[in-house]
């Protein structure tokens, strides 16, 4: 899968000043120059690419927003809502495993729904 990592500090700051990277298929946008080669961050975002492709990209973003709003209502906390997203739970749980994407089963994020 061809991806492009791009330095975009102003855009990321406009989206959310607290994030260091984001996967917007086929681009990984990062805030700092040294993050262009951060293997853990890049792997985390590539896990999101796999999720995006499984859900045909646009439905991924809709599901992401749905789960975020659902969690925000449930927990009344941005941080808790974000970290309880099944997409983020999968990515954080496996971001240090450089071979994870080679062995990942389709729709693996479903294991992290509840």
C-alpha cells in the first residue's frame, strides 16, 4: 500500500492542536519534522489506513465520528471518548508491533468495540 507522509503543522494545529499525526488516506500528516520517520506513529496511522480501506474510506470517517459522539455522550470526556474508539484501541494496542499489519485479520477493529 503506497502512503505519503507529509509535514503539515499548521493544518494539524487547525484540526486539533493536541494531535501529532492523522491518517487521511493516502496521506499521513504529521506535526513535527522528526515524526516523518517515527516508526511507531507511522505504524499507528497505517493501522488506520487498513481500517479505512476495509470500510471504503468515507464510511470509516462516518463510523469514527459516530463512535466518538456515542462515547462523548457516554463518558462526557473528550479524552475517554477518543481512547475508547475501537479504531484507536486497535491502533494503540498494536502500534509497537511492526509486523502487525502483515498478520492483521480483516475487520480486526471489531474485537475492540466493547
